[in-house]
């Protein structure tokens, strides 16, 4: 939409969401820069190349909005955050697994951000961003399914009647509190998504730990890998306790490269983004769990993720990698000048 001089100024929520989206999109463009050079699969390359082109167009569009509104364009992530001469860090399959995970995050973000917009051009932008993310989530999912490397969530016998809970034991999750029922499909779906996300996160952290430059950052990524393994194990035990197999895949390999394709700043930001997604997913899983032991176990994981994310935020500030979002006016300071 072509803006006119009469349009309303950006609301604080619109400025904030555009700033967040610009950070995320410039980061993923830089990651795609590396993938496009190292990926050798023609079909995967086509998906990555098309995505990269359209994502860069959206970055340019948001930058144009900033400039028209007189807003300082964020530094975010630039060509300085990627080493195009670095060897392949992840195999061809993982590139698509990574993009699929990023599209999961993007779909939720864009839907939320659209509800925080007022101007027609900003609403339209987020509608197009949502459709774009949904399109590439479908493309990456289809690709991985056709390759036979994306396990589906556990199978279930489809119900042939409707039932209502009529016993308090339905909510019992601790063995001393009564009979612990098997998981329902709603609970399984959120637990499985937690496992699937952490499998990708574990591999991502493994690669990041191999190539990071700063010692504290290397330790942080090792900690992230161990946290992902801990959550996979914790959620896996919940499934196994209900005699549900844990679907898994060995695909998505990390190479033996120790030369970083990305700056430590970019890898830390990417990790922060995944941690935020993990906290949101745990909150949803807790809300929809009817067995009373599950919210506690998910809350334990959420606490671990929060502490991990908090320490990562402090580490980024220490190294000067945290770009400040636009601030509200400090009226006290202005009054006391």
C-alpha cells in the first residue's frame, strides 16, 4: 500500500513489532546466505533460494517504512554477521529442518503482531507475512515428509463416541493421588511438539558450540545442548509412561567444521529466539493439560528455559550485542533537565 502524507503516525506497538520482526528477518536472511552456498540438494536449494529472495523483499519493505517515518533503521544483522567462505556446518536436511522451525515461530509472531497493529498498511504487511510463513512451513514440511525424515506425532485409535470426564481421577497425575490415566491427544500433541523443537534445538546448539569464538559463549551453547537433551528426556518419559513411543529421527547432521559461518552475536540472538518460543510453547502446554502432574513438569522445564534465556541475555549485554528497542520518553528526566 502506498502511504500518503495524511496517514497516522506509527503507534508504539506498531513500531515495537516492526523492530522485532526486522531483527528476526535480517538474522534469518544471513543464515540463508550460508545455506545457499553450502546446500547441494537441488530441491532444497530451490526452497531456500525462493524463501531468501522473498524474505529479503520483506526486510527492504520494513526498512522503507522506517525511513518514511523518520525512524532510525536498526543495525540488526548484516553481511558482517556471516562468513560466506565457511564450510558447511549442517547437512542439507538440517537446513530445511531449521527453516521449518523458524516458520513455526514466524507464524505465531505475525499473527500476534497483526492484532497489535492499527494502520491498514501495517495490518496488510502482517497478513502477507503470515501467509508467507504458512506457505514455507507447508513447503518445508512436505519436503521432509517426502524424504522420510520427519516423524509424525504418535498414532492413535480414532474415537467412535463422545465421552465426558465424570471422575476426579481424570485429573490425577501423581500415583499416590489415585489412578493415573493415560495421556489424552491434546496433552500428547504439546509434549511431542516440545520434543520435536528440542531435537532441532539440540543439533543447532551442537553446531554453534563447535564454531563459537568466545569461551563463555561456547560454554553457553554446550549448556543449551544439555538443556535440550534434558527436556527431550523429561517429555519422553511422560510419553513412555503411557506406552507411547517417542518418534525420532537421526537426520539433520552436524558436520565436523570448526569454522564459524555466523557471528557469535547472531548465534546468541538465534538461541534467544528459540528460548522465547520454548517458553511460549510450555505455557500453552500447561494451559491445556488436564492431568495435574503435567503443568508441574512443564513448569520445571519453563524454569530451566527462563534461567537459560536470562543468562544468555546478560551475556549478550556484556559483549555489547544487545541492540536497544525504541524507548518511550523518560518524562522524569525531561522534567528535571
